[in-house]
C-alpha cells in the first residue's frame, strides 16, 4: 500500500507481540495481493490486463470491496468510481509514476470514455472485464485493510485495539486505563492551527483525505491525487482535507473520496442528508462540520 501500519492493543494472556505482528502483516498482505495496482501479480492487476468480455472469479474479500464500491458509486451518483485506474495513471498518480505535462487530446478522451462504474457487471462471485477498463480501489481498499486487521485481531481474542494504516484508524474497546482511544484530527500543513479536535474511537473509524499528501501543481494550481469522475481530471477545491467518522473504515474511506469529489458545498448537503459525521478544513475559509459530527463533539 506504500504506507506503514501501527497497532496499540491489549492482548489476552498467551498472545505475544510477535503473534500480533504476524496477524496484522498477514491481513494487510492479503489486501495487497488482491487489490494493489502496484503489484503486477495481484488479482486487480490481472483483471485489468484481462481480455475483453471475460468473467473473473473474485476472492471473497475482493468481491466484498467491489460490492461496497458499487454501493457508494450508486449512492453518490458516480462521485465514487472504482474504474478510474487508467486516468489515475494518465495524470501521474498511479504505478506508472509522475508525468511532467498534463494529458490532453485523444489520449485523454480515449481513456476517459473507457472508464465508468456502470460498465461493471457482477454474476455471482465473478466480475466482467468489458474491455479497456482498469479498476482502482485506492479510495476504499486501505480502509478495508484496517477492518481486515481488526477482524484478524478479534480471531486472536483481542477486543481492545487501535489500528492505523496510512492515517486511517479504527478503535475497538478501550485503553488499559478505561479511556476510549483518543486521536487528533491532523491539521494540513500551511493552515493556521485551530483548537485541536480529538475524537474517541470506541467502535468507530476515522478516515481523512487531503490534497497535501499526494498532489501535482499545474500552472500554480494544486491538483489532488483524487480524480473527479465527472471531468476525468484531478479534483481542484478549497478543501485542504475532509475527515469522516463511520462504523467501518472501509465506509469512512469511501465517503472521504465522495466528499473530496463533491467539494465542501455539495458535500455538506450530501453528507448531512445521510447523517454522515464529516469535518472539512478549508484554505481561506472557516472549518465546517456536519450536524452529525457536531453532535459527537457536544456529547
């Protein structure tokens, strides 16, 4: 995934630190081997290279992520789209590496026309490769990885833990002192530090998406690594970051992507209508939060 994981846990008697490390690494390795575009032998890479009009059986975990990705694609009217792999590469954010000039012309139009979540078809545990379509699950797979780690820990009898992968977190149970797992929402570089916001992850997940970790500059404009499915180009918005609280980290991760694409105005309306707890940090504007997020602070 190109990131590190960390774990704080209260294991039951007889479960060693090495057993925890082994379980966590096995869980994240499984996600990488199924859903990483950076691994040529992964299931997702083989699907992306497959011949047109061929059906491919998916491992259960991969199938679960695809199904949830398609749910959020429908729920967001396509603001979340797991089929933008070729456009991600085209803009220099994928395994092909960065590029000095933005794409244009026939190269861009051809790849954009081949994308689109509505081209995906499921049949049982199989997925159709319609031809020329590249999956990219980077907007949801890392969150799923956090959830997978939690399940692996629970299989060892661990009920109290804080899992973090690349800045996305899930807390279960409580700390040894009985307190919940308190985490601080990161302030993007360059923004005036406001009052720190701490959230208690007690059966909750936190995901944050920002344009300050991976971005490109084009004519003085900052372009996020998130691709807007409506334009085929990187997102350009005033939001430096958006954070989402949800029960599962997979959903928090996907919703962050949706809100990054929609922007703070449309995103606020979309999230508020669905009871999503979301918090925006903006450049040149006051921070914003949905009613559900504000209610958590008040409680």
